[in-house]
C-alpha cells in the first residue's frame, strides 16, 4: 500500500460558483478517499493532493480536467509509504498563490519566458552573466536550493516584491527565478516585469519537475514540501533526514530523546538552543518539563501519529512492512 501524490495548479478564468466547486471537490474526496489541500479562487486552483491508489488519482485528475474544461494542469506526481495529509481541505481565497497582486493574472496559453529543465541547465552550465533568485521562504532555501542562487531570506511570498526593489539589480541583467512547483514564479515573473526587468526567465514546473528529470545535478539538498513528508529527496522520495520541529514547525534534523516521556524527536537548530525545549518532544512536554523537570509521563499522541498507527495497522493486516516514522 502506498499514497499517490500530485501537485498541480492552473490559472484559469472560469464561471464556476466557488461554493459549488468546493462541494464538488469535497464529494470527489469522499468518493476517492482523497487527502490534501486545495486553494480555490476565481483565478483558478492550486493543490497538492493524495490518493490511496494510482487509479483513484487518475480518476481525480480526469474529473478536474472535465470540470474546469482544461486539458493541461501540469501534474507533478510522486509516491510515499505514509500518509502525507490527515484530511482533505478546500480553502477559498482571492489569490491561489498570495503575492498581494491579484491583478497580475498569468496567461497560461502563452508561456512567459519558461525554461525547461534542459534549457535551465544550459544556462547554469554555459553562462555566467545572470542573477538567479530563489523565490521561496528562508526555511525552504535552507534545506535545498540551486547552486549559486540568492536567498531573499523572506518569511512569506508577499515580501518578495519589496526584496526585489531593495536589490538595485540592473534592469538589463538576465534574471532566473524558481520555486517548488512553478506557481509562485508565474506571478513572480510578472512582478519582475512590472519592476522593469524584461530579460527574466522562470523554471517550468519548478524544482519538482527539475528533480523528476535531473536528479543529483544542479539542485543541491532536498526540496521542502508543505505536507507531512516535510521534504522530498533527489528521487522525489519522502525525506528520511528532516522532520517538523514539534515546537515551532520548521524543518528539523537534530535528534533528541524527550526527558519527560523518552520519545525520540527531531528539533530544529533554533529550538535546540532553548534549554527547556531542546530536551522535549512536544509543546506539551516542554511546558510540563519546565514546570516539573523531575516528573516522567507517557507520550501524548497527536492526531497525525494516531493516523499513522491506523495506517500501519492496515499494512500489517496485508502482511506489509510498517514505517516507524512519526
């Protein structure tokens, strides 16, 4: 048993009632046992979703094509052996990727200076006079990025326009931008063009598409994803290196054993510096350990751990090996 995952987006002006579309997606989730997050707006759809089988995932994709009357969603697929999401959620928002510029609507019928992974590699390997910017947040950059990419060190994508304004990069400079799956760059390149940059290019399909075609090439490290896989490696497999810090939610890789409940956990490099967090596996244990450092107590499982146990039991019933990842 494994989960089949697809990440996709599409800017598409449609006349669909958003509430009815939300109901349609929720009904699909019930029928196909989907899990994931969908951002829905009048400008289109943005999602990472998972299904319990390849057949269910393909049925979901076809339903989306039929409903939105769009043939190409540029699906980027992968698999994992543990549930990447606990439930299925559809959020209705003004922007399907938030930059604070809903007036910038990418034309998906005419690619705006997209480079395929092959074309991207050609620039990186054979040219020198360019500036490459990672449009993602600082914690995404930290665990993996392209060789030589600038880090805007931003907390959220809405900070990207201000970062660009402050760099004073010559307008004629060749600019390369990239993100996880491509959607941030669709809007990011328009922001660059609005600010007067015309010699600007985006990586088509983002890091996920690049790793699908060019693993262990110009991208270094792992690619952060916004689900319980935390990141995917060069083969698009769930990270075995990173977890989510139980105290702050950032990517973490420092292994600790909780002094209150003896559970192993991964803590980030910032929280490991805090005396009463560095030796605990959760916010609850940190709080209780700070109050009563001499007391022991059983580990309190969070909903996702319970979901993992349920999934492991299902695998055991089929005679398959289980995962011990939390």
